[in-house]
């Protein structure tokens, strides 16, 4: 429970909003007295003052019941006569614990870490959104004093750590905000003095002295007067004992906060409390210097492992992990074995640094996601450095956001004062150095290493090239050869490329351009490598890449991604065509589908070297890889080309298989005209092709398409044929898919054996490990559970599927499951969860395919219009466009119902024409849930509604039997529709209950509608 800002709740690290001012007040009182019994009289007094309403006791019960629902744990608020007691933790208790812990720490850095953690709990003024309650206002003032105490204590510790320069702006602001607080002014004076700003320190004292005399008629206290005297005489007691400013990579200034936090994080990891540290920023700002600094600050029990991602055109799958754990990872087969190796390696205290994660391949991102979700229980500090975040890295950062312990640093360029301190002994003009470098630490250190400014232009490239000029010709040639390799270079490769081996780079190492170890050689900074590589003539760069390519091809077991990269850079089309497909296959097996697609794209750009059959094969693989990553445009184009080539090759089986894939990809892309025709042609060709496995796959795909179109009898017939063939050939994935189609058709037809079939489909899908089939099964099962109002089972079902998709790192299916959970959450009233899931899918890049995006937008738009939030209408308009593009009633019907609801909530007339057409179509196809809901909106529109004897509460409501509908929804736990049904009543008690529910949901339009009927 959080009260240090807006009143809300977090569950598993995720915030949950509390709706309604009075509910927040109840929560605030319980949180302020956590662990103590708070009487109902006390709660009523705080919430309603001296004049509580007659229904206060019942309303209070509703509020507590709502709060338990938000917490997801009924036991969190227990009944204890004569009231309630909160058994959950609060941010206020956390702050009090942290402040006490800080007092017991001897190490200033650890003390600062505790105090920073305490202050980080404040999100705004305490109880900011429950003002106006006298007792709560008093408590807010008391808690604000606690924050001041923590701020003062942290400032003292930071002064002791030498952070005076960073403190000055903060203390100047605090002194203006608190003009009579002498302690703050004393801290400001000391910080200014330690920055060499003696005159300003004295001015700060005089400013305080004047304010106290003019406003309060008093002088500063004796301690402050003594401080002024010490500043005047430049007392050495005011000086800070020396603080180390250098790391192995160069000078570290103005990084005290980051170093302190990294030290604390490393200690926590050794104690078994793992965490993630993100370090982002421009090239040269000091990310790698912080990594180097960790070496001297990590506890002795922790080993330091540093891996780097490389700037390859097609990155190495698991590159940094292969560098760190090469032999064990090479022995690992599939991804699960890779993950087992990582867990085994990280079972001992470790600081694991992965640099340049913006270049990470998909498999590396998957492995990092795997570790991020488990790091809290590992003795590991996982430190990631990166520049800007692309789609892959953004996905990883989304996972990091949910980790329990995360620290984020974005080191700023050095200030002019810091640059001045660095160049003091160099004889250079500090203002000119600052102007040239902008405070970039790498640029500054490079200029200092050069020792002059007369040849330094406005870019670091010239500083690097100036140092390069100091090398002899052989040294420059060696550096140029290594510069075309975007990674550290193994010893064997150095020996293969350079006639004198490592001896050829001794001078480059001495000049600070390279770092050399017995195993590897690399540029001291990526900017150096790029500067050297960019200075090469194109022909020379091609020649040097050919040398690297030859060395790699001659050695067994090298990473094929590197081979393909250097083949592309060397313009060796033959090598690209020879090695690209194998590299793509390896990347795909590792889960790096982006890299697999990139390899295949390179190969297909040289397709003139391939025969037509090979082209068709690779185009089909390229289409599948693109469909897996959700890039549907290239997927459709490639698969259509593959089909066109197959038509001229005379292989009926291969043509039928590719047509079936084209149908599947076109359905995912929302191209209905090609979906159906391709599937029909595929089945016609494969009926006599003699391959039962491929025929079974085509049959089950056709069955699924018939199911989507609600043609249940046809779907059942095709699915049953597919089941027989799948059992005969022993293909479990096809069998799972076919059983799902059969069970779905049986359920649509109302056959008793449906759940038996779907249960078998679930078992087979789990046994086969097919994420796609399990997720498809989940979507269909959840649809039936929602129809039967078995909401708890629906939640459990989709939760299992999300875990499976998440563990498999299958983003496309994970998005589909997030959409499914959002749909369920709309019905259960967990609208915050619905919004979170739907927004995640709506914002996915590349965009989620239409069958996933449309229902996500429908859920998001529905929540927004129900809450009266802006943008809901626009979201539903986009969903409507996508639904009509797909031409599928399963998409069009729900969006039409949501738009009818939006019009009703606006107070506009509900347009009946579209609803009547869709209602008739749904009746014809037997789509029971859609028939019932559309009938209700037709009744709202004033249209006659045919009798529906399904017993669904929407049908009951459409028939005017609102009390039966309300009871059914209440028993199912569907609060929103339960309250909507109560609106049909004239009883003030019913309306008051509806109002309480709408307030809890944040359904502002309906809150206003109930209040307009005189209910408050």
C-alpha cells in the first residue's frame, strides 16, 4: 500500500489504481495504522466527518470488499472487532525501516544507499489525493517531516562522500524553499566552500543572516556562526579527505553517485539479492569506465564477467555469452539447455556485465530476459550498457521494468569545472577543451593523451587519427586490419591476420589505442575502431574484410554469423550464398528470428546464383521467419514469390505446402481474399499428392478457417480427417492443432464431447511443446468459458498460456495471450490489467497482426469509453477499420457492440442498422454470445428483439428481465454488467450499489448518470 504520494496499491511490483476518493481515504487510514485495529467508527469519522450517512456501515463494507479485490488477497484486510486491520506492507513502513537501517551502517556508501532507497519511496506529497480530511492532513504533515529528516541525513552522507559539486544546485533550491532552515544553509555553505567557491559560501551565510533578522528578529545559531568563521580562515577541518578520481580507463569525476550505487548493488548480490543495473548514454560518456570501476569496488567474493555485443550486420547468436561460457554453451543444444548453462554458471556470486546491448541479437535478448526474470533470486548483479533502444532492446527493457530491484543510470557529460580540474596539469586551455569536447569524458581523455590542441578539430576522429599518426606503417596496417572486425579479436585470428601476431600491435597498445590480453585483442573504445575503419578507402576495407573472411572460413567451428558479416563487407556473393542459409538455420534454432531473417535477406539479394527450387525453399523460410517476428509485409511478398516459382517447377506437393503457408500468413496479415483461395487450392493439390503429413496440415488449417467463419459442421468434418491422418503419421503438433479445431466445432454445435476433445488437445499441445497450438487452444477455450461465465477458469487458463509463451520467449504468441487476458479482464472488472495488456499489444513494434491487434484495441477502447477517458472513440475506430479489413464476424461483432456502448455512454442515439445486420448474421451462424449482446444494444436502440431462450444475462436484459440478469452476473463476479443491470431498477438501494461499483471501476460516465437520478 502506498501513501507517499497518490494513494494506491502495488501487487507483484505493478501499481494498481484505487478508484474513488472515499475508498482511498479508507485505505489511507488503514495504511497509516498498519498492523493495528482501526474501528469502523474511526473510519467513518475520517471518511465522512461528523455526519456519516445512514448507509455508512454497508458502504464501508463495500469499500473494504473493493480494496480486497484490488489487493487480490482477501486476508490483507482482516475483520477484527470492532473494525479492520491491515496485514499488508506500506511504503511508509518501508521508509521507516530504511532510515533505521541507515543509522546502523558504518560505511557512508551503504548509508547513502539506504537513505536514497527511502527517499525514492516518495512519489509526491503524502496523501496528495485525499486532502480535505482533517486527520489525514495532520498525518501528511507528520510524514513530510520524516522526508525532511531523510533528506538532511542523505546530504550529510553525500558531503562525506565528496559529492559537494552535485549537491550545490539541490541545496540552493532547498535553501530558497526553506529560507529559515539553518541546517540546510550550513550544508550549502560547506558544499560551496569545498567547490572552491568561498565567496559564495559567505554570501549564502549573509543571505540567511539577513532573512532571520528581518523576518524573525534573531541571529543564526552558534554552530552556523562558527562555520562562517571557519570559511573565512579557510580552516583545513572543512576540507574533504582525498577521494580517488581515476579508474583504469581514465579519470572518473562526477560519478560518485553511480559508483556508490554500484557498490551497494554488488554487495546486495553477494548477499543473494540480485538486481539489474542499466547504464545508458552516448558513446564516450563513460559507460565502460563505470564497468572498469566496478572491478575495484565489487566484493572479493564476487567474480566479474564482462561480455560485449558486436556491431555485426547479422549479429552472432548469443555472442557475449559464447565469449564468456564458450565451451559449455557450444555443448548445449537447444535454448533450454543454454538457459540451464547460464543458471549453473551464475549460481555463485557474480557481477555480470554485458556491454553494448543495443547491438544484441535476438537470442542474447531472450537469454537476458530469462535472467532478468530470475535475477532477484540469484547472487548476481546484471549490469547492461547501451545507447539508444531499438525494438529488440525495448522489449528487454520492458521486462527489466518489472524486476524487483532495478537501478538506472544515464551519466551526464562532465561539467566545465570538472574538465578544468582534469586539464589543470596539461597546460591546455580548459575552456577550449570543454568547447571542443562538450564534456564527453572519452573526448577529453583522448585530447589529454594527445597533449595538444593545435591539431584537434571539433570531432574526436581527428584526436584518434592524430595518435594513429604516431604509429609506424606496419602498426597502422595492423590497426586497420583489426578495425574491420566489430568485436574483440581472438588470439588465433590475430595470429592469422597479422604476420607478426600480437607483436604487431605493441605500439598501438602503448599509445592507448588497444587493450591486449593473452586471449583477445580489442580497441580501447568502439569510437576508436570506427574512426580507424571509417578512414579507410572502400577498396582497402573490402580487401581487409576478405582477409578476415578467409581466416574464418579456414577454421572449423567459427560462428557463421561472423562469416556472413565479413562476406557481405567483402562483397563475396558466393560466400554469402554458401554460408547464409546455414547461419540463418542456426540463428532460428537459437530463437534469433530477426537475425535469421537478416541472413536470408542477404542471400536472397543474390538469388541469381541460385536455381529456382533453391530460391523457392529460401523464400519460404524467409517468409516464415518474418511471420514469426510479425513483419507481415515481407512475409506475404516472399511467400507469394515462392508460390509463383513452385508453379513452374511441377512439384505438386511442394506447391500445395507453400500454398497452405501462404494462406496461413495471409490470414495473419489480414488479407482474406488470398487466405481462402490459397487454402482451397492447397487442399485440392494435396489430396492426391501422396504425403499424408502435409495433407493433414492443410486439412487442419482449412478446419481452422471454417471455425473462424463459424461454419462448424464443415470445420468438424475437415478436422476429424486431419486427426485421423495426424495420428497415423505420428505428428503431435498437427494432432494438437486438429483436435483444437474439432473440439471448437463440437462446442459450437453444442455437442457433449467438446470438452473431452479440448482436454485431449491441451494434453497433446503441452506434450509436444507447441506454443502456437497451446495459445490457439487457449483463445478458443476462453471464448467458451466467457460464454458460460466461468470467469475464474478463464483467468487461470490464460495465465497458464502466458507463462508458457513467456518462458518460450515467443513474442507473437505472447502478444496474442496478452490480448486474450485483456478481453477477460474487461469482463472481470480488472480494467487496469486490461489497459496494461491492451496498450502493450497496441504499441508493439512491428505492429501485432490484425487477429491480435483488433481485439486488443477493442478491449482498450471499451475500457477508455467506460471510464470517460480521451482517445477511446479513436481506438475503436481503428479497431473497426481492422475488423472490416479481416471480414471476420469474430472481429466485426465485438467492435460493433463496443461502438454501440460508446454511443450510449455519450448519450447519443445507438445506430441500429449495422447492429441489425450483424445480429441476423450471428443468429444464422449460431454465435450465441454475440447474438445476446447485440440483442441488448438493439433494445437500447429501440428496436424489437427476437426472443432468445439461451439464458445468457445479455439475453435476459434484452428481454427486460434485469433482476435475473443482475443475479447471474453477480454470481459470476462480473461487476460492471451487474451494475448496468441494476440501472434498470428504481430502488435507491439498487442504484446506490450500482454507484459504488461504478465509482470503484472508475466508470465516470455511469457515475454521472446515477448521480443525475439523485443518488450520491
